[in-house]
C-alpha cells in the first residue's frame, strides 16, 4: 500500500505538488488523470524517487510504501527502485539483445548463473505474453521489435527484478489503439500480482482498466475514489467538468 | 528585374553543393594519387622489411614502420582510458556548471594548439626533466597529451547523445551509477568514442613536429620503450628536407598513407559490426 501525508514537492521555486494525501490500495489498478502539467507524472516519480535525479527538487511530508517511509535519509535507493518499477512513455528498450534487456536488472542484482538468468528471462517474457512469439529470437536486437512488443519487453524487463509496485507513465501514448488494447489487457492480468499505478491522458483508458481513479489539477489532488464513482457521480465540480470534457 | 523560378533555385543550389563536394573529394584523391604515383615504384618487399642504410638513401624502412606503430600504439593506450575517463566524469558526474565549461574550454584550446608546442613541452618535460631521453616513451607520452583533447571532446559528445531515458530506466531497475555507465552508457556511446580514438590515431601516426623533439630520429631498430626511433612521418620529412632521396621519401609517404587507410578501414569495419548487432 502506498500512502502519502501532506506531500509537497517543489522544483526550485515551482510548487509542483500541493498537500497531496492519498492511499493507493494493493493489487488494484489506480489511475491518475488530469490535464498536462497537473503534477500526475511528478507524483508517480515520487514513489520511486526518480525526482531525486532532477536538481533543485525538494519534498516535504511523508510517503509510506508498506508502512515504510521511503524518504528516510539512510534509505537504500536502489532497493526501493527495484521494489517500485517504472514503465515510461516511450518504450525505451536498450540497444541490446532481447535477452540482455530482460536480464539487465537481475545482472545488476548480482545474478550471474546462466541457467537462473534464462529462467528469469523466460518467466518475465511469459508474464507479458511474449515468450511464445519470441521463441528462438532472444539474441535478436530489441530495437527490431514493433513498438508494442518493445513496450511489453520493457514491462518484462521490470518483472525480472520482482517488483511489488508497477508505475506506468502513459505507457500507451506512443501506441496505436490495437496495441493499446493489448497492453491494457496485460495490465489487468498483472494486477493479480502487482500494485499498479498508471498515469494517463486517456480517460476511456482509466475508465476501462482502473479500479480507483485520482483526479489532479494544478498540483492538487482534487478527488480520489472508485472509478465508477468518479466517472458517474463525481463529488467535485472540477472533476465533473474535466471528465465531461469542458476543459483540459 | 527578372525572377528566378523556385525550381531553378533548387537546381543552382544542388549544383553548387555538388561542385563543393566534388572539389573536396578531388583534392583528397589528387594528393593520394600524386604520392602514390611517385612512391609506388619504391614499394617492394625488401623496402618494407629491410633496415635503413646510408641515412635512408638505401635499404628499407622497417625500423621506422615498427617505431611508428609503437609510438602510436603507446600514445593511444595511454590517452584512451584517460580521455574516456575524463569524458565520463565531465558528463556523468559534474552537473553541467562551471567546472565542466572550464575543462571543455581548456580541451578545445589544447586541441587547437600547434603540435610543435607539444613537441617543445615533451622535450623539456619528458626528455630532459624526467630524463626519459629521446625515446618511444617520451614520444608516446607527448602524443598522448596531444590527442587527449580530441578523445575527450568526441567521447563527451558521444556520451551526451545517449538518451537520458536509458539512464533513468537503468536506475529504475535498481542499477547503480556505475552499472549504468559501464553496461548501458558506454556500450551505447561506443561508436562515437571509437570515432574519437580513430581521429586520435590519425593525428598521432602522422605527427612530425611533436615526435622529432621527443622520440628523436634514430634509424636503429627499437629494442625497448627507451629506444629512440624515427617515425615514418619524421623519416619522410628528413629525407625530403635534406635532399637525401626523393624516391625513398615518396615511398615512405606511400607506406604511411596505406597504413592510415588500413587502420581506418579496420576500425570502421569493427564499428559497423558492433552497431549492426543491436540497431
């Protein structure tokens, strides 16, 4: 479970997240929606401390994952990022072979045994329904795959380090509708095992796959509730305006 | 007033650019053909494998071939790790800022410095102060300093062009900074880094002024890193300058050009093999 209390984030002078309080439940899909620049990607990058890479970022408040404060001063950053994996907007596969892409994570975690690595790679590819399609092609360059398969591969690459939480930052925005549908199916399948937080511009997507939805505006979390509630009977007028397409 | 049709402008632009390209290639081809025409008849097995006799008027150029390769190899072995290391430091560890700009500016200045200045420095510092004498060691170290800026700058550009997303993904998988650099950033930047190294080899192998001061001009076969040697470029220079033998001078130049072409050819083949593997 992810829990934030009075979370504030500043980029230098810019107040990017304002007093965000939310609870994300385990093993469900939570979608964050809102217009561009509302801070939903920033919020996502709080959960694996990716914002630390940007200079001038300051955070106040608490972020707990499974009751552990992830912003403690002596926290193991790499262990956190292993536990909280991230899928990016563009399917950024490494210019390496398919096998080496998936085995990269386990390798940096010290697994060198070839049989173990093969097993991990196979299981991870199986987890994203790629194993059969790519049988015997694992030595091929990952960049030769279609965009959709590349994005699946990126997810497989994450699964290989056995995360608990999957953060997805508009994972389908570079894909066509058919590929998007396949990735969505995959996400629904994956929620049995993982806690998934997805940031999306696509409200239909949020409605289709998410169990809970958070609506953000100008750095504030306006509303957070069950998907059906948000889309049929939102409590806040701003949410209602946004989902009915009156702005954003 | 008359108006030029857009199509005519296109044709003119195309022709001018084509002409400029042809001029560039033509100059290159002319130089190479000119040297080859004068030097090719000197080429023979004995020219390549015999020691030099009578100051170069007779015999072959084997000691100079060996000397050239040793000096160049030594300089590359020294300069590549230092250059790539600095480039990594500059791009991955300094966050932009003043230090990086100052070092980059310094590297650019060094790259534009006349090579004879490096020669003089090498002579005073390595040959005299450190008592290395005229030797492959002094020559190699001097050349290493000379080509360092080239390697740093090209490696820096290559590393900077690695998409930041790769680094983020590596971190997001729990990779540390060093894992990310060694396993992701460097392999991705390798073709660019290699280009810098090739440029460095080209500069080092054909250098005259910097090595004549530091490696000397001995015609003996080098026996160790402390032997003085006369590189092909220096040999060519002395043969021509002192009027010892123009045919032998052209022969030497031909061999030097062939060696450079060979090194470039092999390096580019290696690079393509690497690139085509994953792209």
